C-alpha cells in the first residue's frame, strides 16, 4: 500500500434517526471537533456558509506530529445525503486528502458511512515517508488504522447523540 496510490479507509454505522437529523451533526464543524481524535477546532472561512465551494479551516493535533492547520474546500454537498471536503495540500499543490460522509435512509434510521482517501498531494505523512522510504507501507497502514479508529469514534458520537 503506497501513498501515491491514494489508499482509502471507511467506517459505517446505523443511526436510529432520520437523515435530516444526522446531516445537522455531520455538517457541524464544532460537533466534529468535539468528538474527533485529532481535530481540535474548525470554522468556516470568510463568512462562508456551508455548501459547494465553501472553505473550512481545521486545527489539528497528533501526538507524533504536534499541531497543524488545514484548509479544505467543500467538493460534495447534497443535503441529507453527501458531505465531502478536499483538504488542500501545501504550496506544492494537489489534494492532501478527501473526506466524505454519506447518508442513506434505512427504515426509520440512517445508514451512515465516513470515508477518506489519502493524497495524492503532499501532506504531513509524506514527510515521514520521505524520511523512512523503506517503511512507507507500514506508515500508510498505521495512519489508515488511526483514521479508521477516529471515524468509528465519530460515528459512535453521532449514534450516542441521536440514538
């Protein structure tokens, strides 16, 4: 598994609430920051209202890396169904990551999926890979495992809040 291949991970859960209620939580950066393992806070930029093309700044912390900020652009917005944002890479350009929530009606509840793809643009992870190229697969696999654990925590928080 190589970073340049754009590896992905996901987590799924069933929430005992309609998609409209789930949507309110997964599009609320303050809620996501409260439940996230890494995101400390987030805000819409320049008075942006959530929607296609809106920009979001996230402030993150990881024990191994310390703190950093990202700017993301909403690249998918279908109210009640899909919320996707693309994390901008640094000055070198490209996409550092893409994150997505998908909501599907499921009886009297919602099937909720959180999905993410690494790269292919540079990110904090590429610095580690450049330092230890012989360990790239282990680095990528470890980071995907952390992402999946964080996603599961996010989905659990949505379920706990909504039932």
